[in-house]
C-alpha cells in the first residue's frame, strides 16, 4: 500500500516550513480565500527545495470567512475566478522554477463542486484547460464529470470525520475532527482499501498540525504504507 500526503499551505497559518518536509503534495492558496503573491512564491520555493509536488488551491473570494462560506455563483463566474487563480499561481510557479502538479478546490468551493454540477463543471473545465489532475472526494460530481476530461485523484481526510453518504461532517458539528492518531490511521487504511483514495489531506491550519502529521506519517510507515506523491 502507498499514499500521498497533501496539505493546504500558503494560507498564512505559520507552519508551512515545518510541514513541508513531512508531506509529498502541497495545495497552495491562490490569494482569494487566503495568502498573497509573496506568500505563494515562498511556498512554491519551499516545495521546490523539498521535492514536494505543488498544486493550485483556488477558493471563493472570501477572506473574511477563509473561503468556507458557501456562495451562489454562476458557472461562468466560477470558471473565470478559478482560471484566474490557477493562472496566477502557474506564473509564480514558473518563476520559482517548477510547474503545477494538480488542482484542488478549497473549502466551500470544494464542497459545493463535489455535490452540484453547476460548480463541478467549471472546476473540471479549468483542470482540463491547464491539463492538471483534479483532487477531490471519490463518488463526487467532480469525479463523475472528470471522465474523459482530466485525471481524477480520489482524496481522503485524516483529520476529518465522514457522514454516511461519504461527504465530510460539517465543521460546525462538534464531532467533525479526528484528534486521535490511532483513529486517524485506522480511517486512512479504510479509505485506501474501501474507497480507493490515492491522497490523504492533513490541514495546515490545525493548531496541532505539526504534531499530528509527524505522528500520522510515523504510524503509517510503521504499518508498511509507503508515503509518496500520487
């Protein structure tokens, strides 16, 4: 068994440099929900130094709510804003001497696109335009609409709990987060075996992120699960 460890970085949470050596893929904020050009460029340079694959992490233009509040937008607006963000990060990546490796929407945009075609279609269109693999939940509308358009990479979460339909438990629920490393490892093994996930997300804005990722990586390695990019 093998798995990619991805983390949302460039969001100004202060642990990027410490987390980067522990992961294999980084989803870098494009400035709409968090971050800025300087932060994105530094994060891209760090990814290059550590041999970590860098991906675009576009979200709604909503810094006040960190991109986690659902917004009503047209397909055209989602397409324009997503392409704009990816294009900006792709330019910074070129300046840092690397290329973008994947696309993963952020927060509310991710959740809406997993459920609704009107948000999924423009995300898939953007992935196809930039020829990037698209990272999202297995069984989602993003996976269904990716067929024949772009590579789809099934993602699981190490630090979030799931609902019966396979969607993530809302953050407002008191039981939304997995705190125990043991429980997290069990969940990761289940996601690999039963849901075919190829990459596992660990959130960089978690106050325990550094400790959590260190413990998770060690535990997975001890289980014989190889940590490498998808």
